[in-house]
C-alpha cells in the first residue's frame, strides 16, 4: 500500500503547487491542462491499485477522493479555469463516448443569429462564403430516419450500427424512436418520480404568485386519458418543495421543504373513484434535517441531514384525517414565509410529528444532496453538492447498519444531479452531473465503466434513465442548455438519436417499464416567474417542418409542400402565422422534422410502440415576440 499512498501524496503536493503558482500572469490553458492531467493520474493510481487488489484499498480510494475534491474546487475556484471540467476518470478513449453535432459548446440557434449578423462579412471579404463549421448540420430529412414511423421529433446519427436485432421488437421500437408524443402544461418543474408499481407519476414544481408556491401534480398511467386527467394541489408547506418520495404500497407521495415533510394520498376511494384532490395524510417535523427523502422497506420514511438522518415509522404516525386535524404539540410559525399567507389557509399550521429515531453517518460532515435506493443491496447511493460543502462525492451508505460507508465512486467533475438504476442489471447504476457527463458505474468498482458526454462542455446533464429493453443496456440523458433528450446504445458506445423538447430544458425524466414510456418534465427558461416570455424573434419555419399546416408525415426538404404563395418558406421569411422562436435556442427551425416551440413548462410522454401514430405530436406553443403574459 505505501507505494499507492506515496504516489497520491506526490499528486496532492502537485495540486498545492499548481494552486500557489496561479496568478494573473499565468496561462489559464496551461494551468487547466496541468490540473486535468493531475486528476487523471490520481484516477490512474486508483485504477491500478484496484486492479491489483491492493491492501487497504478503501483507504487509497478515500485519499484519492479528497485529492479529487481539492482539484475540482481548484477548477471552479476564483481563477475559473473551467466552466465545465472535462472528463478525467475514463481509463481509455473508448471509455469516453462523445457526440458532437454542430459547433462545440454552442447551439445552432445561437449560431444562426451570429451568421445573420456577420454572414455578409465572409462574402464581402472574399472568404468564399460562410464556413461549413458555422453552417452547422444539414436540415432534417426523412431519409435520416430508420423507420417510416419514427417520430419527426427525433434526429438520428448517421452510420451508427446499434446492438439491436430484429428479434428484439421492444428494443427496435425504442431504438427507432417509434413513439407517440403527448404533452401537458405544468408548473415550473424540479423533480419527477414514478411509483414502483407504475400506478402514479408525481411531478413537483413551483407555481402561484412569482412561483412561490409548491405545486404537486399526479398522473395515473393506467388510464388512457391520464395526461388530461391529472390531480394537482399546492401542498401546505411554507416554501417551494425540492425533494420527494413515493410509497406504492400505501399510495402516498411525500414532498418536503426545509422544515417539514407532508404526504398526500393517491388511493382510490371506497367506490373506486379518484378524489378530486390529493387528501393530506401526514405532516412531519424535520428539526433542521433538510436533505433528500426516501421510503425504506417496512413502512419507514428517512430524511438526510448533515451527518445524520431521521426516520419515521409510517404506520404509527398521527394522521390528519377527514377533519384535517392539526398534528404536533404546537403550531408551525409561517410568518417569515415568502408565500402569500395573509388568510392563513394555504400553509398548514401543523408543526408535525417528530422522528422516531435517527441515524448518525460515519462522517459527521457528510450531507447527501441526492440519493437513490439500490434495491439489490438495500444501500443508498448518494451524491453531494459542491455548492453546499465543496465536495463532489458519490458514495454508497448502509442506513440499516449505522450509516456506514460501503463504497466510494470517484470521477465526478461537478455535482451529482441524478441517479438511476434498473432491474436489468443489479450491479449497474448511472449518474448525471452538472459537468455535463453521465457515468455508468459498477457497484463493485470505484471508477466509471463508461462516461457519456451529453453536455459537450456547454450544459448540465440534469437527468438520466437507465433501461434494458430486451436485455440491451440503454441510456436516456436530459440536458438543460442543450434542450434535448439523447438516447445512447451503451453496448455499442454510440449516441443513436436525440428527441426535441420544444426548446425547453429537461428538468427530470422517469421511465414506465410496464408501458415502455419515457416521461420528461421540462422547463421553459424564457418564461419568467410572472408568466411572461422573453427573447423571442419571429419564426422562420420551412413548410416541410410545419406539421400543423399539412398532414403528410413523410414530407421533408426534398419533397416541397406547396402553400398558398406557391412555394416553400424562405429561410429569412418571417412566419405568416406570427409564430416565434427563441433567439438563442439550441436548435433552429430546420433541425427536426417538426418545428415547434413549447413557450411554457411542459410534461412530455413518449409512448414507444411497434405501430405508433407518428402524427401524434405536441401542439405549437403561444409565446410571442412582445413577451405577453402566456
């Protein structure tokens, strides 16, 4: 072991030297390259020690973790060497999967605006016209699609040979993007969960006056009309909720702010009817334990805090009941709440039930920002936030045995934003990070097996979904700045296609394995807290991408659709229907086969089928150039 520890000590000292040598006269590019190389070497030491089953490997990994934390903080520190730290934990080039379309770090919409302003400069100076790298990808064409019923809101990568065969009908439908897409308007979303039995999909967000109120909306996938028959309430918390959990057995959804947890029931009534609202059941007093929540086996709810977790036994808790009785020995003081509580009717005044027991973490400073229960082991896979405590940690902890650390997973160059597991492989889990990468881990190894670059150094990888249709390991990643969902073939290590989100950022995704359906809760970042939209220009939608004006699902740029004016819309011609497009959208109007802008926060449902109706598409939004209230 000494040789591994000595190597790590040398690398730690190198980081200290690099930190001390950075000033206004140093070259940021050289400093950034030296930092990245040092982090790579730290991971190389861990990889070699792990391969050789070094004695006291856990100590080596823990030391490496502290050095990597120091390096990541240096990357984002006062000198700002990186906006998005490049991957440093992959072992070989094949372990880092890239997908580059257009110009690195920019969206095509922003490039189009640049070209419209400066395009004449290239011709005027005899530069031979606009360079190819600034023109971006060619317009969408139906010839790009692998199947006649692939949705027009997908764009496939050329030349990709996938792991799917004709003997895998479900995987074929997913890999060919054969899906029907329906949508619903939602509050500004933050988190979405599917219950373990797929009977309820819960979306948590912010709404009301200036988005100050928590909003909980539940959908019931067993109903054919569930996208139109949801139940929505404003939970009686004093803040916007930011963490949630679901209990399939008891039909309860839990939402929490900094002070309390509240539960609501989605159970059917005695006459098998659905309640118009979601009746409140519990209120829990968290006593400054304000982290993420989860449901544990045997009817327990757990909430993380700094160095500890609180646990409630659900079946012994006091309930509000039909008369909405108050829970707790005293009233909750909500006078300092930002919510409109003049009438005192929106905020629940129950202080709540105190926890039955607590668990002390092995590290008194450990504070999970996100966690996910790994069902095969029963352990919680946890990620921390650098904004909270300057650590970029992913660990597995055992809550059933005193909060002991079971394993550490290295290599994150930012906050861990999302964690996904699948029944298809009990040893695999996926993380999505603020550095723009999704990482596939084996629970038995400290470093990622494969790293997928979703953000291309320009945005968060906000959500990940790991699935195994017909046994094929498959990944969906959702992006914030990239305004898209991307599907990857993990076995082939290739991006297969991306799905449009109506120029919305992807906040959260969920998979319904029973119905082969992907849900995506998306945020219109150009809509402010008052409901006004901003930074739009007049749209330039070619007629072949104007599905709302014609009904030919196979038309593309090579098959002109003749309109009343006798031809296709010019690239510079403004939309005759007064539709608009974000000035800095990641995609332009010609990138997908159907050009649509959401103009509001939306939930999308992608129902994959062998024989879908490809004309089932979301409606164009109602954003305006003037920024009117939606």
